[in-house]
C-alpha cells in the first residue's frame, strides 16, 4: 500500500487527509471517501473503524481518501453539528475523483456514526456516489434520509447487536421502508465502537464496495 498525506479545499477552508492506493495500482481504480465519527467525541480520520475500512478498501483495489472534518486535527474551521460538513465531503469526492488512476465514474462513500449522518442527510452527496456503505448509523438518520426514496442506489448497512447508541434493534424495520432496500448485516458481538471486531466489519464493507464499484 502507498499512503500520501494531502490537503484539499472546500468553502474557503483547508482540510487534511490521507490517500491510500494499492502498490500495483491499476489505471482505472474505484475511488472511495470515508467520513469519520463525531468530532466532539474524539472522532477523526485515525479512528479504529475508519482505519479498518481504509485498509480493507485498499486491499480490494480502491483508491481511498480518509480526511478530517472541519475543526479536527489540522483541518480548518469549526464543527457545525452536521450542517456544513457535507461541503468537505463533496470536496473530498472531487479530490479522489481527480487522483491519478481513479475512474471518476466509480465513486463510493463510507460513513461511520456521525459520518453516516452527513451522508444520509445530503442528497447531493448521495447522487455523486455509485454505492454507499454505512457503519453504525443512527435510527434517526436512517428514518429522515432522502435516500429512502432512491430506487436504485446500492447501499450496505452494518451495525452491532449491542449498539445502544444506534438503536440497532429497530433499524431492520426502518430498512424495509427504503424503496431500494439496503443490504445489511448485524454482528451480535459488536457495540457502537467495534473494538476487536474491526477486521470482520471492514472485510464486509470492502467486499460490498468492490462488488458494486467493479
């Protein structure tokens, strides 16, 4: 794997990130952006779940960008409780789309916790991605998402059976209300933080994305 520290711009602010690519990167790689968990709870691009998914996606042959939302690490700006964070997510998609070797027609989005809220709440982000994977999304974010009306977007949702924050016991019924029902997986061992279970979770996300972005 090759990793490159990068900076990109959005809404007049600078954002830091890391791009990972396979050592033998082809000329037509899919590009994927990962959105990290809540900044006010210590979430950043080096979170255990984010890193697990990052490495799994590179192993599947993707070019992957993980980045820090506004106000996190060396990214400029201040946290806006999800109101403006879609701006840097959109810019991140533009950035990975322009990365050498990336096929701009095959872009994916992955979110974890707060990152899923950013994705689920913004229809422009959703339209730009060919496939979306959500790790531990909240019930509220799923219920209120415009993605419920999308009849074609491939989605994958994974959560833990012990996840009290995401109210995992109720989300299967919510997924039934989507026009295009997402693929889903519930790991009965996992809580919201996936400690010790990062590999099994990440493999499933990586396999879904690789299949959808081929």
